[in-house]
C-alpha cells in the first residue's frame, strides 16, 4: 500500500466509525495506535479524548492541529464506506483533517533527525461544540509553542487550490435564545390575550433591521433567527414563544453593538406590547484572527508546493482554532476539497485526492517554520 493509499484507508476507517464531540474514544484509540505503530512519541496530557504527538528534539516548537469529532447527521452520501453509526457522520471533513495530519506526522518522523526543533501535532476533540481547543490549552499543550497551523477543507474550491488571509478570517459564533411571554387566549377572542406569536413575528422583523440598517455596510454581520417554537393547537393563542438564532461578525465592536441592540429592541417591544421578553446570550469562539506574518508564510510554502494560491474571502462560519490564536501566533488555511455538497450536508463527499498533497504541505510548512523561529 502506498503512502497516499494508507492515508485514504485511515480516513475511510475514521469515516465509517464517527463519534460526536467528547465521545471520540474509539477515534482516539485508532489515532494513538497508528501513531505508535510508526514509533511517534505521544505526550502524556490528561485528556479523556484526543491525542497529542511530538516529533523532533530541541527548544523550538511549532504545532499542527487536526480536529477529530463528527456531527449528529444521518449520512446520505452513498459512498461504500458510509457511516456505520446511525445519525452520526463526518459531514465537516474532520476525518480528512485527521488523515492529513497523520500523514504529516509520518513524513516528519522520516526527517526527525533533520528537524530544527519539535513539531507538536494536536488531534483535538470537540471542535463542533467549540470547546476542544480550550480543553487542550488547559491541559498545557501550548507550553513552549511559538507558532501553530491548521486547516479546513473547502468544498467550494477545487482540489489543488489553497486560500488564506492575514487578519480576520472566520467569524465569531454567538447563540441566543429569546423567550416571549404574553397572555394566552382563544383564537376567536385575541383581545383577551397578549399574542406572543404576533409579538415574536414583529421581533424577528425588527432584529433584521440591526444588520441591514444599523451596522456599517463595510462590516460583516449576520444575525439569523433559526428556530421558532410556540403553540400546540389551531384555535388557541399560546402564552409563550421561544426563538433561537445566531450572530456572526468579524469585529468585537460590531459583535458587542449588535448584542446590545438585540436587548434594547426586545425590551422596547415588550414594553409596547405589555408583555415579557427575555434574552439569553451564549458566546462562542471569537473571530479567528490569522497572524499576518504566518499567513503570508503559509501561502508562500503552499505556492512552492504547487498549490494554486488565492486570497481567502471572509468566512462567516465559526472555528475554535481561533482560541489557539488568542494565545500564540499562527495561521489557519483552506484547502480545496471540491464536494458537490457543502459542509454539514448529509451528502458531503470531499475529494480524497487532497489528502496526500496536504500532508506533504504541512510537513514542509512545519519544517520551514522551525527554521524561521
């Protein structure tokens, strides 16, 4: 079996047996076994799931990161190696990311004696729940690390394409829940109640005014209401309605301003309708901010490796690699995977031809970064 075939075989095994965030026990065991079979050193951090490997010797340390968790999605891709776990699927390509970094580890091991320091490779759990990066940081995995690099496959780019950017890249991810409480009534006698559905409808419309009319058009901001739940029959006005949604921005000032306005609009509308509106806000990871120097460096190494490089557009998705970049400099990059269906779709099917070149790229990138330190 060739090097590339081995990486694809590992990817397919991970794909067949996906595990949700913080449940990646078998995934962790597989990755540990594959690394140990290559005589790659594992570091003894206290982690329930996830693996940290290290190659080389010396004071200089750079890190590479892969994510290992899957999503609660029923697969419909139809591939021969489809998920064997009902309702769970690698619909974001973390199986691909893991196989890429496994390949980079094998290549770095071949050149271990030549390394100008150490390469620490993080196989991180719970990226989809936006908590895995902090778990690893709390365990101490960034100690001594001077730069960190990671990737996401990009189904909108062809295989062989590469994109990154300095500065803001991925958005912050906030979740909100809004509970609207009015007064229930018979549908034929609405004047006897306080219509929570009507109030909720008004609220959804007003919230859209924030991003379309109150945020500078040169700033990126998306506020989406994604769930509305209220009522249980056709002839009764319900007393309460619950809404849920998300806010995505790339600047902390915009993020905070929108959050404040959501609260003000909710309070004002509640007063006008004589009802109650409660807003709960759950802050996810901040925007991912690439270091300008390392983003340029990563792009130069990609061009030298034969990738078609291009500037990356701002991404409105979230990525908890951002948490690492709040502690040390580094760069996150996109590598084309050319899937007919996008990320988080049950038919997602990335092109496996990206895996071997990406593994070689990250091996080169880590070696070159050590020389730069």
